[in-house]
């Protein structure tokens, strides 16, 4: 089959690789009909996430048609399914608490050492991301093996097309959980850093959850316009001092809740952010946390911080004093996708949530390297790239 593979920094290629096979009884194989390039894929493209090997298949946002099942799979051939990017067993301590992205069993034992040393515990398995998270082949391919297929995938109802539901695989539930983790109360003012796909869905979700005002922060003009379309006020951080603007917009109090949807490659102008950039570039592992620091300094006293943005290593000059003195709370984590699939699918069916407006480009799989380059270099115009292996 054809698949997009990683070969080094800014070097991804569509290669011919072996077809996936059933390995465990709960496995299924899908023929991928749609897969997307995610902002967190750019961390791999930029080589700032460790533990990738040349030839690894990328991609964790996918859906497709079931073509083969193991004896213990609950799926049936011919069904169309959306696949969560988190791989979860459904039976461990964490899965039973519906904390699916903390699954204890989906990361093979021989892959757990690195994440245990870095994070204190082994992480759950993720598709197409890193050997630290299981080394699973991703979905930017013609076919994909789906472990624990009796737990993860959701069957797509008849009459719904791929574009309506593809983003259930990651960015829609990630944006939703990012808003949920902000503990939004009716009438709140919520500020969202980053108008990429997750930030836009977090802003949309915050409005649905009852926020009176959502303020979106970015510098790309088109992305800021998209934020306005979902009901947000906007701040261009290239033109405006963000903290001053937020204080003025909130009567000197600050937002009730803040959402960092930027993550480890945040761009900023502070000296410490430039130091982080240098350290990250030379492989010293310092995440660039300009957005998170600004969010902590901007949120009101007693406010809430939600962090759906991806971080992978360490950071310098974290404002721990401000975090403690202001009495803040923070919630973070990879998304418990399986927990949100059914209710978000129902909202899409009812017309309460639309996701199709985000797609800017649809490309055949063979043009995936072109899609990656533009998604990184032309973020204002390339808001979301969907790859169609059958195109």
C-alpha cells in the first residue's frame, strides 16, 4: 500500500509499504477514506517530538471502511467508522473511569521505558506519533490496523459524509474537552490562545457551553476571521499587547478562564521565549511556552487554565509564583476521545455543531508532503488539510 512516512526533519515521503495485518483478536483493518494533517503532526515534521524512526507511518486523524476484523472485534465489514487518535483497551483502571487517553494497556511494554522516564508513567498508545506512545502505524495511508477496535471506533450513521464526521477523530473532541476543562460557567469571559483547528473548535465549544464572550488570540488574518465566524472577539498579537487588551476588555479583572490551544512551538517576542526556541532547535528539549505563560499572567485571580495544546518536554521560567499567588487551577491532557464520540456525533446530526467550514484543502495522499509544507509555512490560508487516499 501507499503511506506517508517520516524520514527526518521536514522530510516526509509517500512510500510503498507492507499492508497492515490482523495481529490481535480485537484488531480491525480499515480502508482509509479520509485522513487529516493535525497541528501536532507539525511537531513531528519539525522533529521536536522524540522517538521517531525513518519509515514510520504518520497520521492520527482518520476514518474509513472496515475491510477485515479479528475474531473479537465488534465491528463488521463494510461499516464506516471514525477512529479516535488515542488507543484504549476499555478495561484498565483508567479506561473504566473514562480517562481513555491514560490507558495502561495500549502502549506495549517494550515501548514504555522512555515515557516512564520522561513523565513518571507510561503513556497510552497513539496512532502515528512516536515510539514513546507505542510506535503504532498511522492513518495517512491507504489502510490502517486498528487495535482494540471493540472500544475505539464509532460507526458513522447512514447519510453522513466524511467531512461532517472526520474531525471526531481528534480536533473536535480536543477543542470540546479544552473548553470543558475550563469549567465554563454561564456568562463567563473566556480567552483562547491560538486560532488553529483546536483553538477554533475550543472557541466554538465555549460559546455552546454558555460563555458570554470568547476572545480569540492569533496573528493570522484569515484564522482570526474564522474565529469571528464562530462568535469570538479577536486580538491580533502582532498589533496589540495581549495582556493590556484583555484587561481593558474585562474591566481590569481578566478573563474568567483561558485556553492554551497553541502548545510547545508557540512564537513570541520575550527573551525567554527566544532562549526556549534556541534550546528546542538544538535538541535540548525546552518547549516554547510563550502562550501558556501569557495566559497564566492574563487570567483573573481565582481563574481557570485549560491546556489542550501539546507539550512534550521541559520549559524554563514557568510563572509558578503567579500560578500560586493568583489561586489558579489547571486541567490538561490528551483527549479522552471515546468519552465524547457519541454526544458530539449527536450534536453534529442535530445540526448544533458544524465542522466542514474548517477544511481549506482536500488533496490526494500522494500530495501529502506538499500539504505538510504548506500547512506549516502558509498557516493563514491552509487552515485544515484533508487527505483522500482514494482521490
